[in-house]
């Protein structure tokens, strides 16, 4: 039996049982929450704040230890599925960082709503090494999302919809740009921040009939190149969080493939609604899942104490984990086999791309610039368009 069916199936069955028994603790009412934690004045709140926080932390640690013991007891063969990269693969990863080219991308976005629609600025940074030298390039996209319908009534009716989807569309443009520009950059290995096909690209950003295919093509191209890592910093998947308890620094476990994730997105389950696609788009997405899902492994890995999720080609799992560890630890001066002393434990190339993007392409500066131009053009335009909350003193 596969790991996914054996391990995650038990937790999904438990969720179904809880729903069938109408267990209310998962979704308490407002009255229940306020009864257990009533309003209090500020001074009383501060009196025992330290003790209450300490008790919460201790309880969490106790639960983690207890759950780890429970998981090992109920899944005795699970420990055998946990692996470490070989010394040979780790050395290969170090040599790649010294003599090859590893590229990583990350982006930033600024979205300024205006009467005329939305002004957006997207920045993407590609960080890459040429041997021991690290360099970067920066790309900027700036546009206005609006639609002139020719008359006022139609314009303002459509404006509601434009503002509603503009943030989703802007994020989709950023995520697409991160992956497209990364693919266009020559490299031996590529690393991206987040999932290989994030939610904004899965949904088609409001127009799946037009936007899904370009997103699919990105994944096809990555699979063709094979040498890629999509690294995520967190997950709300309870099965993944439970599995993370079992890992020590430097260890990894293949938990499932992308088929499970994308099928859940498309069809939903008792807890999560499925994608809002028409039948034609659903069929296209299902064919995409069948083509790429089994080829992409989802791996849980720890460089330090914090678990991270990798999506990589199923034939390159050990190589991907080795590069993840090398860039997260060895590049930063820690032991490549895993270190409990690292605070971050995430790839240096991705972190550097993020830092450069947030430093050079600050969203707040773009918003301030747009607002300053509004006031320079006309005080009435300025007060009409900017968020009223920003005028608070």
C-alpha cells in the first residue's frame, strides 16, 4: 500500500467520522469562544499574559511529543520510509553550487485601486550563481487593469468586477512571471518560491478558458527540463503537518504526488469545494492532472527544525533534496547533513531573491508615488481616489 493511502487515508477517515458525528469543537460559535475567553480590561489582560502564553506553548510541545509517539506506534513501518540523501549526492550538490549555475526567482507586487480600475506593479528577481559568484537580474511589469465600455453606467457596473479580480490577476501575473523568467534563464537547476502551480494559476485568474493553457505549458516545460525545485514554507495540510513531526534535520520523506493535490482542487471533498470550472475546463484540467500528476513528487524535508515542502521531478528526488540542503545549510556555513541550530533552513538563493525584490521594488513606494501623482494632478482627484483610511491622523 502506498504511503499516501496508508498514512493520509487514516486522517481523512477521522475527519469524515468527526463530520458525521457533528463534532462542534472544530467550528465553535462566537458565544462559545467568548464564554471560554471573556472580554477583560487591558490591565487585567496583561497581569497573567506571560503565564497564559507559556501554558499554550507547553501544551503545544506536549501534544507534538504525544502525537509523534502515536504516529510511530500506529504506523511502525513509517520510519523505514524516512530517508537521507547519500554523501555522494550531497557532494554533487556542493559542487553544483561551486561550478554550475543554480537560479532562483521570487517576486513582489503592488496593487493600487483607482477610480479607473487598478494600477499594478509586479517585480521579479532572478538570483543565480556563476560558480562562486552570485548575481541577479530584475524585471518590472506595470499596467492598469481597466476597461473603457464607452458609457458611464456600463463602466461602473464593470468596475466592480474589475476590482474584484484585479488582485487575483496581478498575483497570477507575478507567479507566472517568476516561472516564465526562470525558465528563460539558462541554468543547471531552477528553484522557485511556492508551489509549481499555485492557486492563482490553477484557477485561471478569472478566465480559465484562456489562462489555464499558458500555466499548463510552464509545468510541461519544467518537467521536460527535470532539474527544478518548487519550495513552500508552510502548509495547512494536516497530513503533512503530522508527518513533519517524525523528521529530524537532514531527513526527508516522499508523501504523495501532485495528482492528489490537483484532484482535490478540481473535485473537492467533504470539507473543500471543488474548482468553479465549466465541464470543458474541468476535462482539460483532468487531462493535465493525468499527464503531470504522477511525474511530480511532493517531498517533506527538514534542513533544521522547520519542515518545508518540495515539489520536484519524481526521478530527481534525492538530487532535489540534496540541493535544498546544500543551499539552505552549506551555503550559510552549517553542516550539510542537517543542523538543529539554523533558524531558517530555507534555500539561500530564494531568500536572496526575496530580499532584493523587497528592497528594490517596494510596493509601498509605488503606492506612494501613484498617490503623489494624484495630488499633483489635482487635489480633488487625490482625495477621491485614495483609500480614506490613509488620511487618518
